[in-house]
């Protein structure tokens, strides 16, 4: 799913979505983004356990 599609489904602007990614906005918006992605807000912020530290 593209950032544009996420913003559209969450009913927020793409600019706002980008600022969230950079940590510049209110985390409460994640409650809108998670259902737009079809997941829970907990799953959205859950650390990736398969990520490796290089």
C-alpha cells in the first residue's frame, strides 16, 4: 500500500502521514492509520522481531 493510499484510508493528508513517519506529529493519529491498514494500533507499533542489527 502506498503512503497516499494510507493517508486516504485514514482520512489524513499525505503530508501529515510523512510528518508522523519523521516523529513530528501526534501519535494518536496511529489509531486512524492502523484500521486503514487492516491491523490494530498495537500491531502497527510492535517492533519487528525479524529485524537484524548490523
